[in-house]
C-alpha cells in the first residue's frame, strides 16, 4: 500500500529558532500533499495544500510566512516553522494524494515542542 | 462550511461487544467519506473509504455505512477486542475538492 513517512518524529526546539519537517511518499508519486496540525484532544485542522512545483495554498488563519511549505518533487514536501513560539507546539501530520484517487494516505506525524 | 460531528466523544465497552460509532456532516455534497484510526501520539490509519455513490464498505470486523442525503455515517465494529482501543476519526471530502474535513473523533476503550 501507499506509505508516507515523516521526519523527524519528535523535535524540541528553543523559541525563536526554525524547524523543518519532511514528508515523503515512499512508494508512489504524490501530486498533492497536505499539512495538518492537531492540538491535544482536538481534530486535525488543514493548514495548507501543496502541489508539486507550485506555491502552497494556505487555509484561512494560517500564516504563510511562518509556515513555509516547499514541494520540490513528487515524493517530498517540507514544512518549515520559522521563528517558532511555544504556541506552535503541536502534532503536525502530512498526507499525500495519489493521482485521481481522492484517498489520502497519512504520515505518522511529528511532535513539535517549543520551549 | 462543512462541519463534521462525531458522537459519542468517548465510549467504553467490554471485550466482545458489538458497537456503533456515529458521524454526521452538515453539507451532503461530498465526494467521499473516510474512517480513520489514530493511536495515541501516532498518525492516522485509513480503515474504510466510502465513495458518495456507495452505501457501505466492509473490511473484516468493520462495516461503514453512508447515508449522504441525511448527512450520516456509522462505523460498526463487531466482536470488539482490546486492540481496537483507539480514537476513531471520520472525515469527508467535498465534491470537486480533495480537502478533508475531520470530526473530533470518538475515543474507544475496549475493556478485557
């Protein structure tokens, strides 16, 4: 089946620093990747939609200059949290869509803690 | 704006019991509906995907139904096991869009 990986699985950083999270589709080419954020006991909230070779589309309320998304290839998308603050601490999950199949395959998530 | 509601928020059942999880959505113009499982601190595992033209899907002990016109879906788990303990999430994608809108999930505990 379609496998999506994320790296790192956990990261702790100091306030003011930047953190990069990678999302890879391991056995398929993903035309579209999605980035979600999940706060404790809350559901997943879509942050942005990323299409290979084009700029990401951000959801309302998500700062594009703070959450930089790059989708340089059909198997890799990165999310960079710039100048991280404690309120950015959350669980970040990516997913990938396979071609015309609207099913999304999810990565294992990245736990970000900003101290 | 699509809203997805899952009831109950938490459920505790003894092992072996059959159970039903409920999901409702406000906009019936959906492309598909997915049920996911999420273990604590982990990502999502897709359980079942129902296209808007389908009424139900089955996988092993799981059966998901979809009534698009009434904006409802149910996930039926037969003969529950302690390993089924997890949070179950329902998500819908809008017609013409591949974006998923998630419910808050139902946390299931199966007691041995």
